[in-house]
C-alpha cells in the first residue's frame, strides 16, 4: 500500500522527485501544479497540472459578492487530501535535506533570470519577424 494514495490515484507515482507545488484559483477552478526534479535532458515532464472544480458554485449569488465570501475555502475532497499528502512529503524532505534559505533565493533568482531571458529573446524574435 502506498504512503500517498491520493497522489498515486492522480498519477503522481514518482513522489521522490516532487520538488514543489503551487495552488491557484481560476474562477471556480482550483489548479494544483506539481513540479519535479528531473535530470538535464530527461524526456519526462517537469510539471503536472491538475484542475479541481471548487464548491463555490453552491453558494447563493447574493453571498458571493459579500466580503465573507472571500474567506470561504471549499476545496474538493481529493484536492484537500492531495495537499495534505504534499505537505507531509514536503515536511519529510525538509527533515532529511534542510534547505539553506540563501541558496533557495539564489536558485529562485537564477531560474527567474533564465525565464525572463528566454521570454525577452522570444519577443525580440517575434519583433524581427514582423519586418
């Protein structure tokens, strides 16, 4: 039996390679994105994205515009279970391999610089194609 049954049902079988995850809301959909550590040149995907319909549709329309609506969190049960397993996985990883905050910031900055450079190069290429 797996230690992470919800993640396994979702197709996340290489839990040891999970690097991090993000959760964002797009209208009535919650989007969970899982990032993997992959060796350079690997053909395996670096991310997996999962969408869950949130339960906010069941709330009366009048209540949706109130300030109290913003504090309502109604995740799908599968999403709540997946987040719990990801937090557990994250806690285990931090115990076995503590991350230096300075190194994490430097790594994040390097990644951001790479993404921005690639995006700027792409925009320049598109501009040059317009001539």
